[in-house]
C-alpha cells in the first residue's frame, strides 16, 4: 500500500499591511541573512519571529508568572 503524501508547503501567512523599520549594522544584517539562508526562510520571517518572541517573553510578569496587559 502506498504511503500518504504529506504536504511540505509552509503554512499560509496572514496578509500584513504595517511596516516596522529598524536600522541594523552590516554585521547584524549579515547574521540575520545567514540564519535565514541556513533555515531556508525569508529574512523578514526570521526577524519578525524573534521580535515577536521577545515581546511574548517580556510580556510575562516574572514575579507572578501572569501576563502583563498591553
């Protein structure tokens, strides 16, 4: 019996209309691009991912473990 075909397509991303611009040094940009290339992901995806991870991390009140209202 044949194995089922598993889709390898990435999950569809929501449409985004806002731009958040930041300045980077050449070295910082190179680091982001190198990681993105290694993971075969767009550099904007990598940057967005880590920014949002930091926001989630810092949105938690470490003293009580509860999230801070934004």
